[in-house]
C-alpha cells in the first residue's frame, strides 16, 4: 500500500471525516516519492479542540506512516462548520530540510 493510502486509511478510521484530501507534495521538497504530504481533514472529532490538539491527533494517527519513512505532514484540520469547500487552496509551508532518503544519498 502507498503512503498516501496508508494516511487515508489511518485518518478515515480514526476521524470518520466528512471531507479528506491526502496530497503528495514530495516533488516540491525532496528527491524520491511519498515523503511530504498535505492533508485537509474535516471532522466532527475536532469540535472543541484547539488547533494544536487537532494536529497532535492527526500526527498520532499518522505515526505508523512516519515510521515507514514519511518526513513531513502539513495539516489543515477543520470542523464541518469551519470548512468552506469553495475556499482558495490551502498552501503548505516551505520544508526546512531533506528527507532521510536524501541524507542517505550524500
């Protein structure tokens, strides 16, 4: 299974999202594939949680994918009330470092 599929499965099982996008942004950051992702996840599970707690929850669910080589995850975690499907695309921050694969090649 691909890392994208692993992320989608983990987030779907843990959050039952109303909306989920898993976007591979690896080509913008690093050599090789499937090291950098952006997720847009909309879930009732985020109601009443501060942004940091939402991110911690997503990172906890993604932990096995990080263990398999995921380097970076840009997270946009919204409640259904906060989500606007017609809004402009959400931009990920610039990566500050390479992946483990890059450092192994040096």
